[in-house]
C-alpha cells in the first residue's frame, strides 16, 4: 500500500467504498493510528508490525526506484483539493 502511495500519492484510497481521501493523507493518518494504537496495546493487534511494514514498503520502493522521491514531492506540491 505504501509503495503505491510513493508512486501515486494523490490517487484516492477509498474506505468502505464511499470515504475517499488522497493516498498521502491516508498514509499520514494510518501512521499516526498505528503509532498511537501500538502505544496503547489494548486490542491484541501488533500495530508496531503494521507501522514498520508500511515504512519498509515505502523505503524499499524508494531504495529500488530513487527517482520516485522527486516525483512524489512534485505530485504533492501540485495537488489541489478542488
């Protein structure tokens, strides 16, 4: 998921088929959710594994395709909500 966000950060990710947000916003929200849920440790889900898996997917893709970073930054800089 995070590898696709690296290549297409403004592409919408839809939750429950009707809540659609750009991938880079979803990524930030997901990282925050995983971090804080991992600190709380109340639901028997290893949120730290999901957090580090997301980071690994992003960083490995960036390592394999380094020219994706300028494209990522450029797409976010040119993104407009409306």
